[in-house]
């Protein structure tokens, strides 16, 4: 039996009470980015063979900025750049996935059983 909280909204999204914190953050990020005039990822852009690679390059640029902050021993800027990484990741996945929290939880559960250093990898 489906309760009111489990019924999907007309747009296909679950009601807020069941949306996880990552998905809520993704939606907030996307709203802010749109308000600031940026494009946000749309589900149909998965078919565009240039869109996702461009987004991944932008995520990588934020990782590189974090590396530079680390090299300069700037912990405050390092955290800000890591926040940029998360913002770009959630902006991207928010366009393709409506329950990224579940995806992360499933991956964590998979990792839980991968064993010591995931089968003996060095790093
Ligand atoms: Mg940055």
C-alpha cells in the first residue's frame, strides 16, 4: 500500500520528505546556477557526446584548483575548492538522477564489502 509520502509528484519527483540531502542540495545548486544565468544539465543532454565531457573537465578544473590550494598550504581555499567540486558534481548528476542519495548509499554498501584496499591495490 502506498502512503501519501511515497506517491510521486506529478513531475515524477518524490515529495520533499523522501528526497535525500544530496538531492535537495543538488536542486538548490541548480536553482542558484540557473538564477545566475548558468546552464544546468538536462536529462536529454546525456545523448550529447560533448556536454558530459565538458562538465567532467570543469569538475577536474575544480580538483586542480584544490590541488593548487594544497600546494600553497592554503587549507581554507582547499575546502572552498572541494566545495566547488561537490557543487559541480551535484549540478551534473541532478540533471540525470532523481535519487543520487540512493546511488551513493548503494556504492558505499558495495565499497563496504570490497575488502582491504579493494583487493590489494597500492593506493
Ligand atoms: Mg573553484
